[in-house]
């Protein structure tokens, strides 16, 4: 019981208690010992006057040295127990500096040191995850760049050696691969930009943002032969306007790229404390078991279709990053061909319709 209470005390209170206990132990023990010794000298040996004072001074010095030694030892053991977590934390920090992530620090108390250890563990875990994500992203980027670069190198070597004759169609293929590399580089930059950029959220009329996005895609939908049906409620969300426009652009581009049945339905509705946007269409096959994986960087349900459309596998990752930073969620419901992508965005506390 007392151990539990002690671990819950603040570090300041613990140190104050240790000091008080040490001082109290010295005073009580020294006072009691000197009193008993004085009574012994006076009653049993009948010593008094200057000799008594001299004997008491000597005894007091001896008692003080013994008491100080004992209290110092106890004080040292108490402080060592308090300081050991700091030493462990220093060692763990040195490991992390070298790029090694050791096991989490043990959290044995709820005082400032315990909270510091817990915060350090959380920080180390975050750094480890970020390090793993960075390594994985570098591998993914290398893998994604390999195919278009191999194609470009092959065609260019063929042109240089005369094996391939230059034709407008060939130049079109080279231009397409070059644009694909450019688009991939731009989206990688966007993804990292949204990851590191803390957007300024504001009260935003979401209906206008959705309608403006649909207007800007009218020409693209007409060229693709896609009919648009929309049912959008009014609502004010707490988000960044640029961020929400980016999400709308990504989702509508995906409709244009992967549509199969030439229709799309956009729904916007208030649901509790969230505003939900849904994008319904019948598109190319997505395995229902992969409904969460589609938001991972460079994920592709079908590699061949990505080559055909020029996609990079980064668009939905960017959308997820933006929605998550806005305090919302994004997901996919699908039976394989008929898809419903959805995003929940927090409503603003002030509703002005």
C-alpha cells in the first residue's frame, strides 16, 4: 500500500520526505543517545561539571559521525533509486543517436521521472516508426522509378544504336514516360509537404468546396463520358480550404482514371459531429480485402492498369494524410467493382448556413 502511494508521489515530495526522514533520524537518535549517556554519567558514575561537558562533547561527536554515516548510506540508496531511471534514459538516448532502438524503458513510478520515461518511450517509438517509413518509402520510390527509367533507357539506347527508327508514336511513348516520372516526383513532393506541413484550419463551407471541385472537373468528365449525380447538404467543417480542395481533386481524378460504367455520384451529409463526403462509382476491380491497403504509399490493385493510366500509387496516400491531419477519417467500402470512397471531416463548432 505504502509503496503504491510512494510511487505516485511527485519527485519534489519524495526528496522532501527523504530529507525530513534523514534529519529526523539524526536528531531523534542523537538526542536520545546523548540523554541516555548523560543520565548514565550522572547517576551511575556521579560525573558532573566540566568533566561531564567534555565527555558529552566527545560522545556527541562520535554519535554525530555514526549517525551521519548511517543516514548518508540510506540517503545514497534512496537517491540512487531515483537517479537510476535518468541513467537508463541517458543510455537509451545514446543508442537512439546511433540509430539503434533498444527496448522501452521500464516505468516503475508515476512521478516526474516515470512520466519522463513514458514520454521518452513514446518518442522513441515514433522515431522508430518514422525511420521504418522512411526506409520503406525509399525502397518504394526506387522500385517505382525503375520501370519508367528502364523503358526510357531501352528506347533511347535503341534510337542511339539505330535498332529503333524514330517515329511520332515512339516520341509519344517517351513523352508519356517522362510525364509519368514528373508526375510521380510532384506527388512525392506533395506527400512529404502535407506530412510536414501543419495546416491552419478554419470554419469552411464544405458545400461550396465540393461544388467548385465538381465544376472544375466538368470538362474532364465530359471527355471521359462520365455522368455526374450529386446530393450535397450544407455544412461548415473545421479544415484547411487548400487541403480539402486537394482531397477533392485526388478523388475525382481517380474517378476519371479508373471509371468503368461512366457514372459517379457525390454525396455530402452531416453525420453527428462529422461531415461525410462519399464518392460512388463503378470502377476497375479492387479486392474488398484490400480496402485499407489502397491508402498505403505506392499500393496498386493492378500494376498493368497503373501503367495504362499513368498513376503513381500516391494519390490516396496524400488524401489520407490530409484528412487525418484535419482530425477526420477516410476509407473505402467495395464489393470489388462498385466502390464507395468516403471521408469524415470534423464539423465546425459554429454553424452558419
